[in-house]
């Protein structure tokens, strides 16, 4: 990065070091908002400088660069990363690795580091020294597999297998592959399924199918782990999360969501995502005095000062995605265009 191109100023490399520090310290709890901002401002100030910075003393004269960065800048320019830099680098590496464990968020990742954990192997010691939950321990055991993206072709194989078993249990079941696969992505983090059944002709619902489906797929050796079960398996709305594995393949995350037939369209939108698209669509509905969730689009929802719903309101669209787009006055967007 030393060879600055024509578009870059003479101090691009030094500025990029401050970008790196900004990224590195983000999430570190002992750095406050102002300190973080300091790195960002310094990076900008260094970029704006048109003359070549050769020392910390010179740099400290520039507006936006604090005295406190003098030593840092000397360390960078002389190619000797300081002590703190190494400490923080270890922290950053450890917390980022921990946060990729299934069921471990940024905060817990940081706490684990503070408690002395440095590697995934530390966390996975047989005595479970950090009191991790069953799901988190599975996340550690299958760490590499679960952090490997699922190619689209494998997503399709998993879908074909799950669908075939579901249809065998209930021939009139509606089952659809959702999430990033439905959006057309080349690879996915997990494989998501949405399930319902139209009860209008014969009164039969999909209630009970989920339990049989999971049980059968476990008996076949395809589902290998359960991470979360529904509160009530026989409800029309139920969510299951777990892990599956094709013969000789990697362990893969799989999510199955069951929903009442009336909610099909709203759930298709929700479970197709992505999450940022969902947020913007919900905000759009809200600005029109409506409310959108995975069950449907509602009017007449009354919200308190805190924004929380005080009344459910009345459902105005939910059966198809198109109904919901239309009611909102939005141009139809097929799944592969559902980016924010
Ligand atoms: N979803 C959401 N908000 C969340 C979690 C999920 O709106 N907090 C919705 C949008 C997601 C969909 O559910 O697209 C599926 O969730 P996934 O976590 O499986 O995300 P994706 O399938 O989009 O991506 P990935 O390939 O990482 O699984
Ligand atoms: Mg997914
Ligand atoms: Mn998912």
C-alpha cells in the first residue's frame, strides 16, 4: 500500500493505518465513542494533508490529529508496531473469531476474551470452562463447517431432500426454500424453509407436520442436531432450527418456519429478506400509518409514544406478496431484487 496511486495523497498508507485502528477498536469496550471518532478524524486529516508526513511531531501540528497519536505515528512510520497494537490485534482476532460461533454475539465474544479465552480450542475444552450453552458448544464443534458458505447447488440438494420428505408426510403441503437462496444468491449461510397448507377445501392444516418431518429426517441421519425447537410443535406457527448433513458433506445450518395459511404472502416477504430490505419495507408501511410483520399488513394500528403497538389493527393484505406490494403502492420487486 506504500505505492500511492495518482488519486491518493502522499499519506494514504498512514491514513489507512488509522482506518485499520478504527475498525480494530470498534467493539472494544474500553474504547469510547470519542476515542473511536479520534481515529476516524485523524485518518481524514492525514488524507487531506498534501505534504508528506515524516514524523509524529510534524503530524501533531495538523488540525484533527491529537498529541496522543504522535507516538503511534512514529511507530507506524518507523515500521515498529507498538505494544498496544499487538495486544489489541490479539483481542480483535479473538473476539471476531468468537463472534462467528453459532449463538455467540459481539458482547459475549468480548466477555469471553476478558475472561481469558484466546482461541476456539480454549472455549471448546471438555470441561466447558466458560459455561457455554449446548447450542454454542455445537457451534464450536462444527465451527469450520458452519462458517463455510453453502453453494447454491448444495442448497438445492438439501431443498429437494427436505421437500420430498415433507410431501411424503402431507402431499398437499406448501413448502418453499427461502432466504438468500430465494434471492438468487450464489451461496448461502444456511438453508431456510417456509411451510403451510391450504385448509379451505378439506379443513386439514399443516399442524403436526413439522414434528414428523424433523423426526423422519433425524431417523434418516440427515438432521444431525437440534438447536431450537418450537414452544408447541402442534401450533400453526412454529419455528425449528438445527443442523443437517448430506452424505459425506459438511454440516449445514437449516431453519424451518411454519405459518398459518393466511400469512403466506407476508411470511414469504419476511423470510425472503434480506433483513435490511425488510426493515425498509416495514418503515415504508409505517410512514403510511400501516404496520407490516410476518403475519400481514395491518391498518388502524395505534402506537404509543414509545412506538410500541397498542392495538393489533385490522389486516388488509397477507395472502400473497403481490397483495402486500399493491396495497402499499409499491412496484413489484421479485426476490432477486430485494436488496435495500
Ligand atoms: N430475517 C429478518 N430479521 C432477522 C433475521 C432474519 O428480517 N433478524 C429475515 C430476513 C432474512 C431471512 O429472515 O433474509 C432469513 O434469515 P437468514 O438469517 O437465514 O438470512 P439469509 O438467508 O438472508 O442469509 P444467509 O445466507 O446468511 O442465511
Ligand atoms: Mg438463510
Ligand atoms: Mn436462516
